[in-house]
């Protein structure tokens, strides 16, 4: 009978890297789809006040934000240091709030329009007068669901 001979030492075969580009592109595609980018760039200082009773918003797609505060350092030469209202990516006046709310409602589906919540992100150093004026304009625009953004502080 014939004997079988080994043709060499039986070492470990090399790891195949043929599927590596597929895995990398799947991960890249996953993160591109699941990541949300910041929709607006802040042009006002936003140091939120502290609160102990804070609740998280459930559906952020139904929230439109109004930022109020003094402009950031790079904008102070152009706009000064008084608190300003930022709607989306530009400074606006109180008269523009109704148009902003109506455009936000138009961008929503018909069933979601009554669920629109307006979140006020107001700097803690801002006087309450401008906030009261904004609330009056929101009342005229029939935007009655208002949320005040705040930082969570642990109870003592």
C-alpha cells in the first residue's frame, strides 16, 4: 500500500480581507442614516437656567425652537450685546414669530399640527420682558403649547 505524504507543514491559512470593504461601507451607511445633524447653528449665548423638575420631550420632530440671548462674541460687533431672538439660522424681531410658527406648521403633516410644541431656550441672564413679549406673539399665533428649556440639577 502506498503511503500519503504531507506536502508541507500545515500552518494557519491567511485571513481573508475580501469582505472588509463591505463591512466598512455598511457601518458608514448605518451612521450616515442614523445620525442627526444640528439643524441650526447657535448665534446667541445659551446658558440655560437650572431646574429640579425636568421632563424630557418625547417627539422632538414636533418641537420648534426659539433661542433668546445676547449674541455670541463673534456677532457682538455687528448686533451689539442686547438679547436677540434667533429663529432657525437668523436673528428676527417679534413680528416674525407668527410667520415662523405658520411656516413650522405648514412643514408638518395635518395630523401633527395640533401637537406642535414651541420650546424657548432663553439665556439665564435675559430679562423676562422679552420672554413675555414672545409669549404674547405665540398666543396671537395660537401656539399655546410652550416648553421652557432648562438644565437638570439634582435635588438637595
